[in-house]
């Protein structure tokens, strides 16, 4: 016969004050708003649905569409008009999600989009997500600079203390990009969502305001012109630079 289970949990001392986290000082951060952030390679700017749809649709449709939209909430757009309509709705939504265009440094050509989402000023936490890079932007210094500019704005201009990155656990490129950019892996939320009728486990990553000074220094060292040879190839990788700081 099996012995009855014994509860070996230590008794609670009612006279002991339970441990709690430190008090958090400072002001509540501002909500993100459509903003212009200028870099050497890119300009982050408020959406212009007419222009952005015209620039983006040829780059994110056709043979590229299935790959680019595989893990995004929205499906591939069947027409420029459909993309324009989606961008118009995104431009009007500035409370819970703030979507920004990623353009070349002059602002002449739209190369992608990204959003601030899960905006929680009370907890000083915000996420970057819904990232769509055209093939011309993906895996370039401009793409890295875009993520740097948005992180810097969240920490330094708006005052957040936690900056999150989440993706489908099956999304290998996104899971590789997050630690390269300085986000720490925090775990998998199993059966977290149903996206386009499919079950999604979600990989969580984050960086904090305590991490940010070192992450910022690495971004700036990596983006410096002297880190690239005449052929445009990096001399040191971003994670390598950060590890050495």
C-alpha cells in the first residue's frame, strides 16, 4: 500500500515580513506617439499610407510574400490598395499600438515598418513588434540602426524601464535577431496564441534600462563607419562588441 503524501512545506511564520521588490521611483513614462527619429542610414517617421503602400507593396508581394508574412499577424496583402487601407487604420490607432514607417535616411523611400505595442506606462514596459522589413532593408546596417533608434527612444526619450521582443517560437530568424540586438531570452509561453488558425508558442525576450547603457554603446560602436571595410563588410559583430564592453 502506498504511504500517504506528506506535506513538507516549511510552516509560515506570521511575524516575518514577506520579501518584496524595491520601490520604484521616478515619473510614469509617456506613451509613444508618431515621431521622427533620424539616423545615418534610416529615418523612422509617422506613417504616410499613400506613399508607404506605393513603396512597400512591390517589395513585400509576389514571391516574397509567404516568407515575409509567415509569422506576422496580418496576411500577405493582395493589392496596394489593401496595404494602404491597413496602413491607414494603423495610422489612426495611436493608443494601444503606434506603427512607424522605416525609410531611407533622406525619407525618400519606405523600406519597412515597426510598431510599439503592449504599451503599459504604469509598469514602464513596452514591446517592439509587428516588424516588416522589405528585402532591401533586411540584414543591413539600416535595419540594425532602425532597431537601435526605436530602443533608444523608448528608454531615453519616453522613460520605459523594460523593452520587449516576442515572436513565434518557430521563427528562427527572429529568435536569432533578438539576442544579437541585446535582448535576453526569458522563456517560451506554450500555446500562447492562435494566429491565422495555427497554434503559436511564443518566445519572450527583453532588455531593461539597466542593460541599456552597454547595449547602446555596442550599437554605436557597431554602426560607426570605421567598423566597416571598403567592401561594406563588418569588422566586428554586434554581439562580439557588446561582449567586450
